[in-house]
C-alpha cells in the first residue's frame, strides 16, 4: 500500500484563508465606498465654495457700484452747493438754500424785520412748507428769537419768509434753523 501525501491545504486552513479573503475584500469595499463618499463630499464642498466666491464677488460689485453712486451724488451736491453760493445763497439742507434779502429790497414799517428768501433745487422741494428760526442779536448775544413759515415749495421754486422783532431791540437776525416740514 502506498501512502498518499496530502499536498493540499487542510480544511481548517482553507477556512481561515477564505475568511481572511472575505475580510480583506469587505475592508477594500468599505474603503472604496468611504473614498467615493469623500470624493462626492469634496465635490459638494468645492461647488459650495465656488458659489460662495461668486456671491462674495457679486456683493463686492454691488458695494463698488454703491460707492461710485455715492461719490457721484456727493460731487453733484458739491456742484449744486457751489452754484447756489455763487448767487449769494447759503445751504440750509440738501436741496434747500437761503439768503437774507438786502435792506433796500423790502421795508418793515414800525418793526425791525428781515426777509429770508428760500430756494429749492431740482432734488429739493418742501411739499409741506418750510420753517425758519432766527435769533435776535445785539452784538454777539442772542436776546430772543423769531420764526416764520413758508408755503409749500416744489423743486426749483422760491418763497420768502418775513422775520420780525416785535420789541425793536435787535441789531441783526441770525439763522438758527431752516428745514422742510
């Protein structure tokens, strides 16, 4: 009788090898799925970052446009103020200017008075009228106050306000407040 040699792997060894192979394949599959999810996650993160960058750039463009608009408005306001100053008016508020009328252009009667001319610019207007308040001055001291109201003024229109010193003691009038209602 001849003895056969067992050239193969025993059943228990084969079971261990197959089990290890299954574990290795399972780990490889999990690693693949994990890495695929990371690629998907990285793609989503990249897309979100690109969208965020686009939003930031759009916000920067809006801010730059707003800054440019404010600069143009400031320059236009300076030109308007310069024009009104050249014709003898002072700025009360944006779009509203005033000047004291020369004494020869009006008469007061028995009371000391002053006339204030108001003019509105194209971007101005006082649709409900304007309020003018002045201090009654003696030297550099305010001894009282007076006020007056102008009728409604549209853009590019004018009105006059009479300020009176009922006591006849003031030497001059000093504007303290002018505003639209």
